[in-house]
């Protein structure tokens, strides 16, 4: 055998050996897996997969929030660690995620907060083990990357919803319990009721139909900037025929423009069945700028798919709980998302 041919054969063999576990795992993924529903008396794990809170008393607050549901709380081994803007080093934060899924005494997993850093831990997660131990995992903002990666790699439904370090409004509590405790094929993310009166009309939670229509597909998405960061990685979800939920916070219109441009140039937006854009909180600027409305119209109207703006998804007090991976219907004549199945078993 010639030297060049030998080297070529050796490289191919080495690559095949290195990829074998990944390929074997990919082939083992079959369909969607729903975690068991939540019940009072269960033990829930509390982790910080991204950033941490500033003070330990805020962790105590989050623990009290979880106990208010009747849960027992098990804290991650490194929950109180801090590493600059991260809640400890990448492998350490990943280890807490892996440990909570493996722990037979833990029934569900709550994220303390978002912040920054969850994409950094994705290569260190034990997806094979996570797939064997389906559990509710919930959070939003930066946690978007973790939720979509776990769904993509394991087929397990994850939940874009409240973090532990927040008070639940009546709306947030109702949506949370409807999806995770009652195991319903619920109607979610509609704005809370507003009583109109003389001189009073809804302002904060207005619904805008960008493109009318009806779409059905699996729910994917979350924070726009995190979805952009997943493009081209093994952890981005399949956009084909699905419904993308989006939200963001403190991003100028030109940055929203740039992120939507990225998704469009990558061919992702064109694959979707529909889009539900929630809130872009604190995203308007004064001066020479397009508005968020103009940016969304520019990018989303030409797609020719149903698009609605203003649902209760985002960095807001009244927050819906969205099951990632569940089939749903988006009918722009109704200001809501209709789940076609429950997110938990």
C-alpha cells in the first residue's frame, strides 16, 4: 500500500472509531419522550447552568419559591459557586446538570436564573444518561440553549418557563400548573384578561398579526439570540415544518434585525410552519432607527407563513410555560398557542 493511501485509510478509520458512539446514540433516538408530571411532595433539583445570582440570600429566596409548591429541594453541588459572570466553570455546571438527571431521588429540575453561558456546557452533557432519565427541566432566557439541545439530542420535552428566582404572578402560576401539574393539552400564552372601560384600552399586551393563517408543528425556540448561537451546531433543533417561538430583551432593533437576517441567510426561517414572537422587552431606541415592528415585518411577512406577535413569552412577569417539542396549533385569529397534546406524562 502506498504511503498516501495508507495515511488516508488510517484517518478514515480513526474518524469512524471516534464517531461511533455519537452515531450509535443518534440511531438510538426514537420519537419524543415526555417527563412525568409534577406533584406536590416531589423532590426538585435546583441548578445554575448559566450565571448565578448576586447574593446567596437570592438562592434562599428561590428555594422558598420551590417549597411553596410543596416540593422538597435538593441543591446542586456547586449551586453557590461563582466564576465571574458564570456560575462556576463549564464542566462544573455541566456536572450539576448530569448529576440531577442521574439522581433517582430528583423528580424535576429547575434553573435558578438565566444570564449567560449555557451554550458553553452543551458538549459536556451526558445526553445518553439524560435520555434514560426523563425529567421536567424548566427555565428561560439563556437557558434556551440548554432546553433546545436536550430536546434535539434526546427527544425529551423541555420547558421554556419561569425560573426559580422569581415570584409567580397569578397568570404565571396558572399557566405553569396547567402545563406541568394538570398534564393538559392546554391553550397557552394568551394575554391575561383586561377589563376595558371608558378611557381605558389594553396597551401592554396587544396582539399583532403579521401574517394571518393557521399552522401546526412542534414547538421550538425561546430567546432569539440563543437560537442564533445554536445555528450550525449539533444542538440546533430541526426547523422544518415546526413553530418557532421567539423573545428577547434589551436588544436594539438593529441587533434584532441582524439576528433575524442570520436565521434567514442560514435558511432556517424559510423552513418553518409558523412563528409566534412574544415580547421584545426594552428593545426600542430613540433616534435614527427602524422600529421592532418594521424589522419584524421586513423579515417575517415575506415568508408567507402565519406569524403573530405579542404572546406572553419573554422577560415579563406574566409568563407562559411552553413545552419544547410538543405538537401545537398556531391560529392567528386566536391570540394563543393551542397544544395538541400534553407536555408531560
